[in-house]
């Protein structure tokens, strides 16, 4: 308990713990006994072949669980057999076919009232069907949840933001975002088994607080395969990203039905206004009919530290997962997760959308969140690893996909050789084929690039789909050879040493466990799974009291074109002191002498976490020779005043890049196209197999090869 909380507790005040504000719907399991046996339709029109009424007296709502459902195969040309559930209170209906039953995990939507009509509907001539049920869930009125009101009064008012839904039975809030498929976000501690159904357009509760559900056309089953979550690791590190199947009644996704979504944005400076909108419980004197209905409040944003937001906006249990909205822009800046306010003060808090683990999840969607892109990019000749420094081209096809149609001539190449992306319109070959022409790039250099094209509706699609966060990669070189690569999935001879003063945080190889809440990497740098990182465990596990050194094995970098590359993570932006540095050093004489390659920090743009890919030509580093006794080491430290320091290393490679020009027609490889090459070509005139004189590789040395040679003549 913090000092302020301890003082308040001593005064006898109620202090709400800084815990996640999820509060599950209160429900009970009830026994039911339904077994239709095998039933077949009679001759005649499509009709109910079985029907029964489920009645649970005094239940405020019901949800069914199916032990077994067999839906008979339809006759040729007939409609599929379905299960139909109807509320006898308000007439709400849900129909389920075999696929939808699987999506809803053999459960129904939530229905208001204590009585449900359950039917099997089939065509004449359909196969036998059966339904077996032994249990259901029934809902009583809900009690009040945890109070986290910032002051003496609950200042929330009713709202109807169409982007925000209620999670049941988990008791959280979720909201639609601006990723490609418009999936949803909620809190990490809401991403457990309670994340099953998302309800939109939620009605008010009854006067005693008993919740009401919207009709089935406003309820969506969560796709379990889409859920990416860190499970909730405390304030500032608590997120879940997921998607929902299309609605059983309308065939629409949540976004298609609601029509709006939140754009994600970096948090603004402190002192701005933060709005929280969600489905919290009620706090007197708020009417009990507002219980679990959508409410909103705006108040000052107090602080933004790394990925933790704090604010004085009123919330209660059930608000977990709500969007934290920048009132000035209307954009979502975070996920509300924890209550800390009370009538004496305090703050509520959440996780910024800048959390690196959440950002990784958004770039690695699964299940129904995987983009169904309207355009498909193809590469008939593959993608090159080496791009000719004097200019090169890549053949690309752009075709319609999932009903999309490409806009003719809209293809664009985006390329970055170290000074930012430039755009180059692609050369049109035909309606679906382009050549991407790379500009001349000085060798050697790493290159990032991606492609884009538009649909006829003007929607821009990129490949990779999440560019420029992800890109294709290559080198400006005439040839590439990998002398050494290590993704740290296996032991490869690295050694770890530490200064005698170090008390915690030594380098370890493994899959990241910390979750990113204190600046540590929540994921590796190359998507292989493992990396080297400091003190790989949850909680307070950063470097303390000294330095830890990660030393490579002896590597061969004797070629003058050798480059050293790696991905690094460094965080020293948390805490009161931020005066440490992360140092990368290289040696050409087996570690006898060391030269600094990079010094990251103190301060700057790259000390707040995040993986950064770096490449350096060893011959360009003063004082370091190209030898076969090359080593690299990574030094992370916490020196002087204690600070929070976390580091990671992944994807280390020594790559040999050849920058020698290779001109068409330079048969003898001396760098010139001259008389010697002409004589060699004439001497080989005629049929030949894979000979260097066959410049265009068509199996014969002829006039076509001669024209190419003369076209590149240097004398």
C-alpha cells in the first residue's frame, strides 16, 4: 500500500485496491432436462420438427448451453436445418446453423426473461435431428460493483457511443478500433474465459438494477482463435486484442452493424482531458436502472508515464476495458483497467495504446482479425535479397481478392535506404502486372521497401498489409552471403559476464516473460520466439547496481564487404533518474581492443523500448579491421543513481555484401565491356549451355546477345 493510501486507511477511509475493474455478471447454473431424441420432418412445408419451452422462474435472463446438437442434412436444393430460440418476454430471436453453433461454442445468445422457446426447423426430406440440454445459465439482479469515483459524487451521465460494447459474462467493456478488420480492444484481465459475447446497443436495466440484454442481432460471439492478451500485468500493462464472428441474424460484423470505430493515438501531454465511456455498475445516487448501461465522464488526464495513464475520470466495476479518450481529438489513447479514486482523492489508471506488446499484437492479428484484403500481391520471380545498386526491378502482379478489384495503374513502390521512404510509381506492364523500378542506391546499404495499390473504390492496400510498420527487406549489393546468423533459438556460443556490483538483471536467453510493463521486451525482435534480454521474469527485474555484458563467439568478418546487423531493445525512460547508456562495441582482434559502434542514451528517441534494427559496414568503423577474429558485445548498465534499465538483443548477423559492378556483356568480369568480351562472344557463337557468353540465357549465342553487349559498351 502506498503512503497516501496508508494515511487514508489509518483515517478509516475506504481505499479501493489498484485492481482490475472487471466484474463478472452474477449468474447461476440451473438444471434443465431436454432431449428431443432423433426427430425427422414430415412431408409438407418447412416447419418445426421439435419445440420446447425452457422456463426458469424469477430469472432476469437466460442463456442456453447445448450438450449435443444434430442438425439433419437438408434435401437436395433445400434450406439448411436450423436451431431457433425465441424469448417469450420480448420476442427476440436467434437462429443457429451448424457453423454458427461452433462459433458460439455450443451456447446461445443472452435472452431477457425467464422463458425461452427452442425449436428445430427443417425442410421436408431433411435428415434426422436431435438436441440435448442439461444445463443453462440464469441471471438474477446484479449488485453494485467496486466504487472508484474521483470525489464525493458520481459525475457520469448516460451515453450511446455505438463503438463501445459490453462483454458478457465477463462484466467488462470492449470497443471497435481502426485495424484493418475493425476488431476490438479490452483489458488484459478481461481476456479470460469470461470473454465470450459482446453486446452493443445495450438497453437500460430494470429499476432494481437487473440487467437487460439487447436482442440477438446486437450480440456477437467472440472468436477464441483471435484473442491476443497479456492477461493483465498491472496498471500500464493490461491489454487484450480480439475479434468477433459475424452476427447470426444479420450476417454483419460489429463494425459493419455499428458503422463507427476508434482511431488509436499516442497519449497527449498531461493536463488534457480524458473521457472514459463504458458499462460500469451504479454508485448512489445514480439510478439503479443505469447499472451496466453505457455511461461516460470526462476529467483531467493527470499523467502519462511510459505506458501508464492516470486520470480523475469516474469509473466503477465493469468499466475495465473502456476506451480512454482524448477529449480534444476524440481518439482513443488507452484502455481503462484499474480503479484508485475515492472520495478523498486518488487516481484511476489504464494502459496506453503505445504499449509495445499491444502494438506487436496489432501487427500480428489472428483468427477473424486476420485481414481479408481486397487485393492480392504476387511475385512471379520472387523477391530479391540483393538489389543492384545501379537500379533494379521486381515483377509484381496485383489481382482482386475477396470481391475487390484493383484500380488500373495505381501500383506504387515505397523504398527506404536510410533516409526515409520515397515513393516510385510502378511501371505498368498490363492491367494486373507491374515492374517496380528501384532507384540507384549506394552500395552497401540495407533497404526496406513495400508495395501499395488501390481498389476501384480508392482503398489503399499495402504489402505487407501493415506497412510501414512491417516491410520487405533487402540489401543494395550485387551479391549477398550470410557468414553468420543467430536468432537465439539455440545455444551458439555467446557468453555473459557481469561487474561485481551487479545485483540483478544479467543477460539471459529465452522467450520474453516480463510483459513490457516496466520497459522490458514483451516479445522478441525477429518473431522467432527467443532473444537475449536482461532478467527474464515478471515484475521488478531490471538491471541493478552494475553492468552486464553479452559477448558473441568469434566470427569471420574478413571480407571487406562484411556488415554487422542486429535488433536491439533499450528502455531507460522510467523512474526518476534516466542517466544510463546502452553500449555496443566491436573488435577485430578477438577482444584485445574494443571500439564503440553505438552508444544509446542517456535520453533520446530510442530509450523508451521498442525493437530497432541496425546495420553497419565494418570497414567504415575507424580502427576496426576486417578479420576472422571479429566479435561484438552488448553492455547494459545501471550506474550511479538507481534507475529502471531493460535491454534486449536479437537477430545478430554478419552479412557479406558484394559491391562489384556486374554489367551485362562483361563476360570476363573485369568491370569493363570491351573488345575482349566481344571476341569471347564471337568465339562462342551458336548453341551453348549455360555459358557466360549467352547473356540473355536463351541457350544460344546470337545477335540478341551481341546487341546487349554493344548496348553496355565501355571500351
